[in-house]
C-alpha cells in the first residue's frame, strides 16, 4: 500500500486474520457496485446474432458517460473500439469485453503508483486536503494505522481548526491507533498547527507526519490561499515539505470531483489521490476521468467503513472488479 526509500521498515505489517484476508480483486468485487456490472450488464441481449454493431457501441458509450467517465474519455475508449469493429476484430461479446478491458487498462495503468515514504526526511510529511465530507479525517486515521503497522512512528496534526468536531475526530483516531495528535484551540491558525507539529515531529524523530486540513471549498480562492500558506510554512522547516500532497475525493460526486482535483492540483501541486465512497452510489467511472485528464497517481480507494476497506489502487484488480470478470 506504500513503498519505502533508503531503508525498509523494521518489520512487515502483521498478517490479517484469516477471515479478513482476500485479494484486492475479491474485496473490490464484493464492494464495488453490488450486483451486475453497470457497464456490461445485459449487453448480450443487445447483440443480435452475436454481431457487434453501432447500436451496441452507442449503448456502451452512454453507459460510460452516465457513470462519470466523462465525454472526452468515453469518446477516446469508443474511438478505439470502433476501429477494431471496422477491422472485423470484434466478432463476439467476449472479444468486445476483452477489447474494452484493454482500453480501460491503458487509461488507469499509468496512474497506478504507491506512495513512497523516503526515510531521508525526518519526518516524511503528508498533507491531506479535500472538501468537507470527502473523508479526509477517516483517511488519515486508516493511513496512520497502516503505516504504524509497518513499524514506523506516526504523528498527526489537527489542522482543521475551524470545526471542533474535526479535531475531536482526529484525536479519537489518534487514541485508537495509539499515535500522538498535535492540536490547538478551535479557530487557531492552521499554519501554526502545521509548524508546531513539524517541529515536534523533527525533535522527536518521528518517521511520518500526517497533517489534516479544513474542508476547503475549492471555489473560494481565499481558502485555497490559506492552504498554500500551510504548505509554505512547512517549507520553512523542510524545503521539500510536504513530501506528499494527498487529495481526498468523494467518488460519488462524479464530475464535480474531477473539477475539485483540477483546482486543488493547480493551487497545491497534488501528488496523489484517494477516492472514497466507492461502495455507495458511485459507479467508479470518475477513476478513468481523473486518470485520463489529470494523469495524477491514484494511491488508495475507500470501499467501506472498516480499515480493511481502505486499499491500495491496483489497475487490473479495479478494472476486472468493475467488469465483474475473473
């Protein structure tokens, strides 16, 4: 779920109990869009005599667009499929599904990339950003647990000082994971919290500092400026900090999530993305839109409430789970 640079962890993460084990594909298939695949359901009934025609391709394109893949990305996929139909390369449903899988993989394979924790930085700083309700604080708690399980010292910074509940929620995760949380009073300057947390993590030689931020409304430039200030203040203590800017997006928001990603990336230089709530109403198409248009690494997926439902992104497992194919 993440890599190491310069030195490996002292011990590997503990093995999950037998009932919690299972491949990423198995977990995704169980959680992602329960039931039949929205993309391939009932396609066989649309192919008279097994022939792939324009009606089938139009139906596929419509399903992609309505699942938040986006018009441009959907057109890219269908353009490649139409060329293969014209060359008579797709003569049955299985051939069509194989070609569809290949096109989807071409889009998401390049953005598969785990977060690398470089031990030359003490601490390695992860700045977590995103709008209210996307799942930032929960993501931080789950990520902290995973990193700690790899025998690394983790500290949290409660940078969402505008909501008392956000600080309390992060402190609950800190207690649950037995990791320290640096916090100040409600209304404190988020940059001051980040600065104090970095000083503390440096002095106590913590491996990783994960900093929460307020749920910025991406349409308000003054709030984006505040996030830039947090990033700038971190840079005073370490010119390379933050070493990872992790953007948390609610997958159920569809194309709005894509717009959020564009604006956050423009303001802060996002280095990785977490997509949450893929077990709800989201169909997962936004993954392809983000991969195609922004080409930013997708680090993790949230497919449920439990820690085990926070998984590293693997392109093949995701595509096969989406298509409901073995």
